[in-house]
C-alpha cells in the first residue's frame, strides 16, 4: 500500500502544484493576448482573417479554434464570462478565476439578522495576526466552508464569521525582534507608547495575511462582519467582561505561582509551554547564554543539621533554587528520618533554618534519598507543600532571571544558570557536594522565546473557575453541547474536574490593558503599586475609576495609576462567540445568531479555548456559545487524489454536454414511470447517494459523505450510465424515445450531482453548473451556491430495479474477469 503523504510532503506538493498553476495561467494569458492581437489584425487588414484563423487553430484543438477555449476577460466583481466551448482539460487557474469576487460582490456570503430562515452559525477560530496560511488553516477552512455552503444551500440563514486574534505574545515578539534587528533597540529603550505605535504600524503592513489568503481560497466567510480582537467593539466587550466577572466575585488578585518567561518578562499560559523530553545529560542553547547549559542531571548535596545531628542529603535538577529553600520534607513513615521530625537543617550560605517536615503526599520514600528540598516560591509541587505547612515563600529571581538580594550577596546579580555552576562550586568548597548523575527528565520551554520556563511567585489577576467549570461539565453531560468525536468527552471531564484558577494577567504591552486602577493615598506607608489589596478599583474607564475613588476616599488626597499589565489573549478569544455578534450591546446579530451551531477546531485547544468559551459564554451570555464542537480528521492523500479527479469530472461533463447538444432545453419535471430501466436505475442510486450524503453531513462524517458522492459520480454515472446510453445517441429512429428520456435524465443527474458536490468543490462545480442549460419555466438561481441542496425524491427509489441492475453488473464483471490476459480490449468508460 502506498504511504500517505504527511503534512510537509503535501505542502511541498501544493507549492509545486501552485507553481504549475501559475505557469499555466501565464500560458492562458499569453494565448488571450495573442488571440486578441490576431483578431485585431484580422479586423484591420480584412484579408488577413483567414491567416489569423490558421494561427489560432494551430494553438488550439484540431477541430475547434483556440479562442473558443479561452475565457473572455471579466470585469472585477462581475459574473464570469465563459468561453463558448469547454477546454479539453481542467485548468484550476482558469476555472477559479473571477468566481469568488463575483460571489462576494453579489453578497452571497452575507447573513441577514432580519431573515425568517433558521440560523446556522460558525465562528471561525481567529487566526493570529502574525500568521500566514499553512496546511492546518487550509484544512480547517475547507471543512468549515463545506459545512456552511451546504447549510446555505439547504435554506438556512448561514453565517460564517471571520475574525483575527491580536496574539499578544506572538505579535510582541515579532516586533521586538524587528526593533532589535533594525535599530538595535529593545521595547524598554523606546518606551511603551512608541513601541505600541511600532506594533500598529507592523499590523497595518503585515498583519492579517491569513484572512487575505482565505479570501483568495474562496472561503465563503461573511466578510462584512470581519473583526479583530482589539478593534473598538471587541475591546469594549473585553472591558465589560472583566468588570462583570469582578463584580460577580469571579476575578480576584493574588500572589501565586505562574509560568514565567525570563526573556519576555511575562507570565505565559500552559499552551505556550513546550515540553522536551531528555534521556539524560544534555547540553542545550538557552537565550542570553553564550555557552550551552547542562540539563538532564540530578545533583546531590547535603544540608548540615542542627544540634550536631550530622547532615541530610537531598537531590535536585535545579540546584540554583536551593537558594530559596525553606524546608526539607520526609515521609512520616520513613524510619530513617523519624528522629529528625521537627528538627532543623541550616542553610550553608545564609544561615536560614530549614524545618524538617512530614508530607506523605509529596514524598516517595523509595525515590532517591527519601528527603526532598522544598522551594515553595519556585516549584508547583513545593508551592502546595508550602501552603499545607505554612512555609515561607522566598522569591530569589528578578524578572529577567537573575539572582536577587534574597538569593544572597554571594550570588546576587548572576543569571540563574550561571548561578547553577557557582552554587555547585560553593557546595564543593564547603564539602557538601555529593555528586551528579544523568537523569531522565522533561524540560519546559516557552514556545515563543525558547527560554526555559521558570515557576515564579507574582501578584496576578485570576479568574475563579470552579463554578463556571461545573456549568461547562453539565452542558456536555446533558448533551446541550455535543463533542464530536465523543472520545474527547473524557478529556473534557478530566480537564474541567481538575481545573485550576486561570491567571489572566500578562506583563506585556501589546494587548487589552487591564481595567484596574490602583489608588495611592497620601498617608500610605507603602507606596508601591499593589501594596494594599483593598486599594484597587475596577472600572470601565478612567473617568469611572476617578468617580469611584472620590466616593471611596472622600476628602483624601490620592493618585490613580492603571495596572500596566494586559490580559491573556485567551481572555478575549474566550469571548469571541459573543463579541463578534456585538455583545454586550443588545444587537440584532446577538439575538439572531447566538448561540452558534458548531465549532470546528483542534483537540489541542479543547481546554485552552473551547472550555473557556463555554464558561464565559454561559456566565456572560446566558447560554452555551455553540451546540456542537471536535477534531475532524482529514486524510491528506485523499485530498490530493480528489484534486486529480477534477480532470475526470471535467471530462465527464464535457462529454455529457456534447450529448445534450446546443439547443437542448431541460424539462421542468421528469416523469420517472416512462423512463427506460437504466434511467430509473441511475435516479434511484442517485437518490441513495443523496440520502447517504445528507445523513453523513448531519453527523459530520465528511469522509463518508465525499465517498458517497464520488462513488456515484465515478462508478455509477460515468462508468455505467453514460456508457449504457451511448447507443441511444446514434441516428437510428428506433432509439428516438429512449434518446430523449436518457438526455433528460442525464441533465437531472448533472444538475443534482454538481449541487451535491458543490460544498466540497465550489469553484469547479460553479463553472460546470453555469454551463448547464436551464428549464425555461423554472425560477433559476444565478449561482450554484444559492441553489437548493439536493434532497431525497421518494418516487425515484426503486429497489427492484437496483437489485436487477446489480445482477447485471455483477455478471458483466465476472465475464470481464474471464478475459484472456492477452486480450487488449480497452474499457470504454469515459472516466
């Protein structure tokens, strides 16, 4: 079996195809230019017409002049002008030209909040402003486009909302690198205001590339509703959400352990942390260090005990954090240390007393020495131990990862991994070093800066998630939200049942500034921001904050400072299903289109984005933000295979159009009872394909839907029906009746088959459908994309004739299998 293409191979293949398409398009333009020149020459010199025709024929087919195959130039935004005859081969560049601009100018993509049609809504996962289209985006767009096109054709008020995320850290990193590269300046060198001007300038010049590329792809997004997470309306929604959640007691400020990036100098979310597994001792490059830093080692050292009790040996992979140790933990049942319970060790560099505590939850007596150093301010597990035992939390790092004054004057000012080496040397000098050995471990790195994550104690804003998580859990358990495929429900339950409060503040400059103001009173002993937890004012703007400060501190002199931090990007993304529809204002879009119908996204952000949308949507919007969510797998090899099949589809239609003839006018209805058996059969199996496609799409089983459509087109219409009716199209009078019936049936099949296929192959189906003749009596739609999606026609179903045909086809196949291997007779199938 041929190995499927992976994503990288497919991207290379697509780039190669794109180059081929561009080359082909140049050829077509050259032909157009030459044809126009020759035609102009023929008009000007009269007698040169015959000569020009000869040249044109040389460039085209043997029986038709090439200008018949060249689409005339179409004015921008107008309906495409088609050549009088179809080209002999499918050309993506030629076919895709002009259709999307016409669809958009005709406003076919736009939904109407005043429509009486039932709504069907998809909110596009907003791509980062920094991003460019890759295969993942293209697959997502293709799937969502297929969903929305089918619903639009099925009579729904279909809305697919486009948006773009400001991508706080990603954008800031891009612009910071640009500043450093071009001007050798950091953001701190230029200051906040000028830096934000640089970001906005970059956004206008380079941002939003993905949306432009999606437009070119033909994604039928409602571009009239395009939004950006930091535009005026979305910013208003973010501020309102923060204020409401704070007033509901769900946002609070606390000094907690967070993921800290010393290069970016900000807290980062779990999704921005990559984990690199190390098999043992490994030197790695770290930002800011000239030489590689050693990881994957376990360092053992001893703490001297008080009262002459000797020493106690501990081990760590992060020896520099021992400067912030405040205790040593042992298992309460470990007999080796029972005589030390409640005793103290002494820190060798600062004389700090470290209590020996008992903690069965943390300590495994069978691992290492059974004694564990505790650094509550720099380790998540130790943080919990510190809370359980009321230990001191000592932060030993500055924001940029250097040892601060709490780490001791001997090491103060050293970068943390330089201090690692210095601490080992100092322990050796005191005779407390007990060796280093290779150790399997997982290293946490920031996906943006590639720096090693440092757990740090920081005053931050948090969202209390327990009550909102319960609502999100119940929504899935009650099937108010359906997760597809259902196996991801277990991930949903596991994450939300073990949820921690969400740190939403980031120490960045690009993002939504936190709507919190700190009041410094004249008589405050401490003047630093945040010194008094009750001095914070949460308000929608500075004017509201000033009014509240006057009411809270009447007659007192004060100063007001806004928190410099910004909100986590996921906060604004979590509001997206609400904010894109105009929340918090009571707008028609909100009442008509909320909640949305389905969310198509990857399982990797099921918690980081999807769960937060559900929690915030239920809390602030009063309902779940969507009814169905998932990961839809797509076989990349099949996508490539169907692209190749486009040429077969093109040729099938070209052949069929020739049989219909130029003057053919299809009937408004078709009388099935009077049709020949083969016509009854093809309509019956078409009916079955329609039913299977509909049920598969309802269940979001796209593979089954496309297989059903492909099988009918390829194996039933092309391989059987078209071959079977060929004899009817000779000049014999005896086939006159059958000829008319088969022609009408063929037209029905082409019309319905193209409409069935349209959501998956919008460009080629529009081009081919536009070439079909239309009944005079019918109220024909101007575009296939707003025509009716096929539904089952009960009177077409004929199991008896299907069973009979199955016997015939089976017999034919068996007879073919009996052919001698030397038989060179070719299958006459047009496909």
